């Protein structure tokens, strides 16, 4: 019987440990359900100090589902609604508000929502609001508070602050353009910004 040297033993042990650890590091990209009308990725540019939804604007029909996925921990998909940390109302008045909780970990890296009320839905990530991480979904046709009221109107009602970068992004997401193109990416100059990453 051949005797195993110390170096060979360490090599075998190291390979065994890596075989146990590496599968946990591999992120499986989730597959969107067949009935999802749109898939939105959570994107980020660490160097530019920016997190974003990709695409930032989406058009769907009433009754369809949207599916969000993230491979980075920390984002949420949260409707602008008073029940979500006293935010101003930026979804249709009779629509149910949504809040994914944190997505992007190994236990929960997706979120899906069915949109049953026609109109415009603005949403944000709780942990990245100050960076302007917002999105817009138009269901059927533009309408509701998101179309009638400019971002930040809730200040008069004592609602939560809408950050300047959120306002800037929402103003760039034209509902008419979303309807025409079906998908609208965040403008590249919003993703790749010069330090200190804001014009405030």
C-alpha cells in the first residue's frame, strides 16, 4: 500500500472541501414562469454607485404578471403607496399595493405580481431610493395618480420624501413611450454617472 505524503493529503482535502463549498456559491438563474408577460432584472453598477431595474419601464395588459429577479442581495420591489412606509400614492387608487421584501439571497431571489387594475404603477427599492432605483409599469393604458400628480406631491400631505434622483428617473420614464416601445431601459447616463454620483 502506497503511503500518501502530506502535500498530497492537503491537495485531496482541499479538493474535497471545494467540492462541498462551491455548489453553494453558484447562483442558479431563476426561470421566469411561462405566464409572465415581462421579466425585470435588478441591475447595479458598483463603480457608478447605481442600482436600477432593467428594463425600467414595462407595458403589459390587465391581468398579466411581471416577474422580477435579482442575483444581488438587498433590493425590494415596493409600490408607491401610503401603506408602504407612508409613501405617496403612485399606483391606481383601487389597486392592491405590493412589497416583495428583500430579494436576491439564496432563499428568495425572485418576486412576481399580477396586475388586475388598469393604470400606471410606480415602484421603488426601499434600500436604494436615494440612488433613484425606481420603475414604472403601465397596465392597459396610462392613468391614475402617477399620471395626474408629479413625483414629490406627497410632501404637502406629510408623505415620505421622494428623493431627487427618484424624481429624475420617473420623469424620464414617459408612459406614452413605454406603451409605444413595450420596454424602456433606464438611460445610460443615469447608470454611469460621474462621482459623487448625483447632481444634488
